[in-house]
C-alpha cells in the first residue's frame, strides 16, 4: 500500500480547509440565530428556570451544536490545532452533558456550595463566548454596531449571572431584584459605578471580568468619538481649502478676462 506523498497531504489539507471554510460560511447566520436563542434560554434558566418545552428546546439546540462541532472537527485538517482554538466552545458543549451524569445529583444536593456556583460561573463564561464567536463571524467589519450589540449581550448575561450568585446572600449585596442587578450592570458598562458590590467569590470574579470589558469598551467608544470629531474638523478644513482655491481660480479668470478686453480695445484703436 502506497503512502501519500507530502504534496498529496498538502493538497488534501488545502481541500479540507476550503470545505471547512465553505461550511462555516453556510452555517454562520443559522448558528448566530441559534446561539442567541440558546443564550436567551440560559438567561431564563438562571433567573426563573425553564419549563419542559423550553428545556427540550435548549437540549435540541445543544445537540445541533454538538453535531456542528463534530463535523467541523472531522473536516479540520489539523484537529489538535482546531481543538486548541475552540477549547472554550468545546467546554460550553461539554458542560450541559453533566446534567445527565450522576455527579450532577451530588451537585444539586450541594447547590449552596462553591462547587455549584463555580460550575455556574463557567457556564456563564462559555455560553457568552459561544455567542460572541458567532457574532464576530457574521461581522466582517467589527465597528460601532458590533460593539453595541456585543455590549448588550455581555450586560444581560452578566446581570443574570450576578443575580444567580448574589440572590443567596439575603440582600447583603443589594442585588435582591433582577431589575436592580440589570441596572447596576448597565451602570458598570458606562463606568459610572454603583453603591452595590458583590459578596460571593463568583460574583466578584464576574464583576472583575465585566469591569475589564467595560474599560476596554469605554476606550473604544472614546477613540471612535475622537476619530469622528477629528474627521469632521478635517472635512471642515478641506471645505475651507476648496473654497479658497475656488476664489483664487475665479480671481485669475477675471484678471485674464480684463486683459483680453484691454487687448481688444487696443486693436480697435
């Protein structure tokens, strides 16, 4: 049996890469919609719980994501490199499987322990990362609209996560209502701050990550506004320069017209 040559391997890897890229282009929009639905169901699960129908819908979307991830992994020419690049996505797909294992029964008994809250924090991060990657794949230019939509996602999911962690503190953190937590998170995104502060370790970790995102987002918004105003000033300068050039050209044309009239008058004499 003849082994494939190096050129044949490279050709096969190139063909698989093109096929993988084409598949990702086909699935970008459907997966974006499913990611948003899955994330919305997760927010409902954290804040109010899911009824059997919504729970079944969440499981169905999860199975679709598993099939999609498996097909892409099968097509990837370098599977180890693909797994390294998609490790958070792999974790987000692995965590729901824990619900079907016996170990979850122990975690449910220990819902007030740090182990359960740590698992919830990991779910918040991985689910958000899944939606962020799907959103980035559908925005060729990650401009201001992309940042606004991404910030809305981070704010809603972050508020749901903080509410889940802090509702067990009996109001010590001030996060006794979901509306209060959502308002606090929105203020954090605008770097305005608030009188409340998380009390649980998981809540503080999530608060720190949200603060980092808010800091980066605020810097981007500031740079965008500065670029806009600098561009406006540049347009004004160009307009003034164009107006000055037009006046100078008109002046030159008038002088030439005067000279021509004087020459005609001299010739008539």
